[in-house]
C-alpha cells in the first residue's frame, strides 16, 4: 500500500509544472508527510490524555488541522467532497493562510528542540511548489491514506523515504550532500560501537542518515522505558545549514521513530568559535560526512585556529573539539587531505595526530559516492591521546562501483572484521607515527602489499565491468527519457 502511494505521488508531481526534479519531489513529499504525521500524533496524544483523565490542547488551531483543510470527512467518515478545497482555492489557502500560520510557531516558541519550534522552522524554510490545486488535491488524498499509528507503518514509510532520498542524491547535482551510502555508515557505526547513555553528534547532518542508522543499531524490543526515553530524547543531535536538508533530516528521523528530533537549523561553522565550545556541549561520538569544497567567509574562518577555504577542514576542527575526552569519531573526508602540502592540510594532520589517536583509515574506492566524483577516506579517531600507529584498509569490492552496482554491506564485512584486530592482509597494513615525516605529516594511502596482492583482471572480470558500465549508462538514459 505504502509503495503504491509513493508511486502515485510521483505520477502526480510529474504532472505539475511547478515541480521539476527529484529534489522538488522530496521537498514537497516531506511537508505533506510532516503534517499528516502531526495529525496522527495529535490524535494519539489526545487519546492518551483522555485515558489519563487529562485535557489535551491541540498544537494547531482547528482551521489548520489536517482533517479541516487537507482531508475533511463526513460524519460517516468518508471524504467530504463539498468541504474539500481544490484548484485555485486550495493553492490560495496553502500559500496565503496555512504556511504563514505555521511559520509563526518559530517566533512564539522559545525552545528550539520542541516540536512546535520545528513546525515554525520547517515552514519558514520551504515553500509550496505545487502550482495546480488539482494536483495538490490528488497528492493530499494519497497522503491521507497513510497512517503513522504503528511502528511497523513508520518502518515501511522510512524505507520508502530513504529510497526517495537516495534517488535524489543519485539524480546529479549536490548528490553527496544528501546521501551517504548506508552500508558505509553501518560499517562506521560498527567500528565506533555506540552504547545507550552516550550522545551521538553530526554537525553536517544532511538527511540525518548517520543518526537514523545509529538509532537502528541501538534500539531493541527489550529496552526498558528509561533506555527508550534516553534514545528518543537524549542521544542523537544534529545541525544542518541548508533548508531542504534540514527538512529531510527532521522527517527522516520522525519516520524512523524519533518523535521530536534534536536537529537544529544552523550554520555549524558560523555558530561559535571552536575554542569556546564548553564541556556541556561535547559529545561521546561524532559520525559525519561534512561537505567538501565550498568555502566559508573570512569572518567564519576566524572561528578556527587553522584557517582554510576547505569547508571539510573547518568541520574536522569542529568535530575534534565537540568530542569529549575519550570520545570517538568517524568522519568522511577527501583522500587528498592525507597528502596535500598546503599549510592548512599539514597543520591539521599534525593536530589530529597529536590530540587524537587516529587508529584507522578506511580508503574508499571511486564510485563509493554516486555522482560525487571524488575519492574519499574515513578517519576513525579517539580523542585524548596522541597517535602511535595507524591501521589502513584499502577497500576493494572486486568490481567497479556505480549506480547499478553500489556499495553493499558484504563489501565492508572484511574491513569490520579485520579492523577489530587491526590485522594485516593484502588490503591492510599499519604505519607507525614515528616513521611519518614531521615536515609534511604525510599520511597517504600507500599499500606496501599492493604489488603482492594486485593481479591483472581476468578477461571475464573485464567483460563483467564493461557490462556493468553499459547497464548503468542504459539506466541513466532511461531516467532522462522519463523526465522528458
């Protein structure tokens, strides 16, 4: 049922001239899902209050509740076609009344972690892009069929929403900002091993993939009420600069079962000088894939002891200082960080080695990030003691990665197994910091076993790789045809 609903939503949105891309589809699906979720939760909270003999005051005023404008019903519970706005009337209500009303919650609510504040934040940062009130009416009727009342429903919806985010990330522009391959995230989580009672932070959380996967790894059916409450309210923390990514992250966490996500819409790098970060604001674990390139203004760079035009370098300094002593980090960064000779790169590598134990470097192959076009590594480090030795693993799935052959969990199983023991193999080795040139602090990936382990591809493998690329090209052409 849910999959059919999402497919029907796609058909509706493709026919609206205001919606042009997967990014638009994800954004518009998000605000509609959010309001339906809010309506379902309000019903649940009202029922709970009734059972406990309490009064319940709805968050939204009556004219702006889902059942009033989006899906009015008759006394018999069937759709009330006479009361349902459509066409120009619906667009006028949504743009002129609904969105302005919802935006007021940001000004009237002081707690940025409250659901009320997030309502105001979300609807202050996005816009209704439907131009046809008839298309929007069709979309509302589809979304109204969905029900957030059970964990099973949320689980199915979260899978479909993740698929939508993945499609958006693979669609081309800015893909890496929104989608980090989930198998890579799960491997990172397997290494840092978060425990209930610890806090997990992502200061560039995008669609909240790291936080959602950490939630999946930590929740269990046999958790006590106290542990469940800790996971819900005191474990996962995120910050995101961009409006669409913020909305996606909040909705993604809600669909995964976190009712009031601790995600703040803020430019993390401009928010505070890293030297002023207090102990109360530090976390046990950092999991992140910060944006590459970009570049912040000079005044933002003043928040960091090592000035750089590379956004990821500023984020790495931020993450180091956001960790508690003994905290654990796993951060994706461009592989050129390990070898660049500019002053900022050298200084940052030196700081990382001297203030943290950089115990593991995972070298990822080309194609790990669809559409990103860069090679990356994952840095695993513990804060508080200098690095003595770093273990490297060169990931090689034995095939070309691409849209039709993405990274999977099996590809990373050997890495996770060997990492626990820091074992040497044809793909893994260790480097002592004492052997690193202190003039450059070069940490380049140089596999001493490469010549022994490397073999020419067999004719069969060459043919298989060619067929995989052909299939990927055909899939891309099919997508283009679908957009025409």
